[in-house]
């Protein structure tokens, strides 16, 4: 089969006309399909319904340390929840704080704290005469970028390689510019590429020599136990331990939550970091809250028991997600694999498939798919300020649709890729 680039103008016109007829037939169906965000599907949510049954009016709601979980108190979380999430995020119990239902909320709070009050006594970021800066590995998580943009922080694109961020660039910026205050990282099954940071990359992070005393690595371990294949699970070096070994124990904030483990919006979240960072942030917490939802913390602990219970639960998630990912990947391969108009990664975990169209095509492809009834994440969302310099990357989220809807949506997507790519190449052949 010829690639689209190899086709003559007449061949490409014939192909484009055939695709247009097919597209109009699908458009006439009036479909409404959603591949826009990485939301768990109903079958995944059903896995956690037992969480609703572990507590009742007859339940003992006093923790192992004598805490009455119905009442005020215990600012940083009950010990049982600390033990569970410390195991989840691979840090010592003394290095973790339990928060509310969202790790994104914690990340926002940490930036707000640094911006308004300063990190561990350093100058607040709002007091600088020019904007402070954040490094942003791309493509990345749009909500990370939204936080830093909200505070007027200048964002700098850092390309992602197959084993993590371009560390030569990271070291150049961090080690030489005191205005560089942080970097966003999704180190395991990155959003959206599914990249896993190598041991070398983690060690280079730990051995950074920041020009700014308050530089922090925002290590979002969102998919730390979200494997698709039980016999092929990614493992990475534990960043907090590596930073301690390198003599930089305060340099990292490590985030996790159960948002895609149990119920999004009703889970528990945590931050792992140094004791000094914990003491620093608890000064804000004592003003901000009297404590988070300890009943929910206790509910999660009773439901899972320990980290092994949580891992077994995630295997059930994988059984639902794996066929969905493979269905999309198979359609991409069978429909686009030989046409030369797109590339994609095959993730081993996480929630997304990252697709790279021909330069200048991503926005049109997303709009074309929407025209036929498929809503996707906006093109450019995976880059700071919504500006993909190549207009190429599209994030595919297979988790929410049913298997039947997903197959339909994937076919519409590849049809949109073909149509927009044909139009783009016809311009060059004209």
C-alpha cells in the first residue's frame, strides 16, 4: 500500500472523495461519543461499590491511635491512611501527609503557598520584580499548566524523550537560573505519552544543583499503580530516597491519590516529602483547615486492608482498560499503520494514548471528529498556554466509552485523520 505522501495528486483526490462519502454517512448517524478526558467508565466505578458497605451506623469509627474519626482533629491524616498511601507512593510513613480527595488540589496549594508565603522561609514568588519560571515537559498534563498559568508563572517547554525529560535542558535551566522554581513531572506512564522515567533520569533529577534555594520538583505519581499488563509493570527509582542520597532531601514534592482507584472526587490524596517541607506547609494547614475527611480515610483503609489489597483491585481495573486500549491501538495500526500520516505510542499503563498527526493537522482533526459526534481533548491542551508548536499532538482517552462506543469513536477518529491529512497533502501537491 502506498503512503499518502507517495500517492499522486489524482490518487489522493480519489481517496479523499471516497473518505468524504464515508464521513457523511457516519455524520448522518448523529452520534454523541466522548473521548475527551481520562474518566473511569461505569464498569470501573462499579468495582468500588463495596466501599459504600464497609461503614455503617454500627461501625467502630475510632482509629488504632484512639482518634474518633467523626470529630475534629488529626491535621495530617490518621495513621492507617498514612500507612496505606505511604506504601502506594513508596515513601516512609513519617514523610507523608494525607489531604482531601484530590492531588490536583494539593499541587495548587503548594504553588499558592510558595507564591504567597514562600517555601521554607524563602522569598515569596509574588515578591519578584519579574515572573518566576516553571519547566514543563511536553506533551504534558493540561491541568498542571493551568495552575502555573493561573499564578502568572512563566512556563518553559522541555521536550520529553523516550526515557523522560531532556535532562540536559533541565540541568541547564535549573542549575543556572534562580528564577526557575519548579518542574512538573508525571514519572510513570506520563500523561499523555505513557513514558516511564529511566533510572538515569531519576538520578539526574536527584543530583540537580538548583540556582534557586526554593526549587521544587512537583512529582505527580498519578499512575503509580495503574498498570495495564500484570506481567509487564514499570518500576522506577524512588525520587525522595534518591534526593536524600544526593544531599537534597527537600527538593521534591511527591503526589498521589485514589481518584482513579476508587471514586474520582471521593477518594483520598497524599503528598510525600521531607520532614522540613511537611513542617513548613503545616503552618498553612493549621490556618486553612482543622483536618480532612477522616471517615473517608478510614473507609478506604477498611476496604483495601493494605497495599496488596489495593494492587489486586487495580488488576481488576486493568482487565477492563486493557481491551479498550488494545482496541484503539489495533484500529490505529490497521487503518493508519501504512499510510505515513501519524505515529503513536503503545503505553503499558496510565490512561491515555498519545497520537502525533502531520504537522499543522491536530486542531482540524479534533474539529473534524467533533463534526461527526466524537468529543476529544482540544488540540494544544497538552502544551503550556494551549500552544502546540507543531499542531500535531492529540490525546486519546479510551477509558470512559463502552467498548462498542469506543470502536465507533476510534473509527471516526482515524477517518478524520485521513481526511485532514489528505487535504493537507493536496495543498502541497497543488
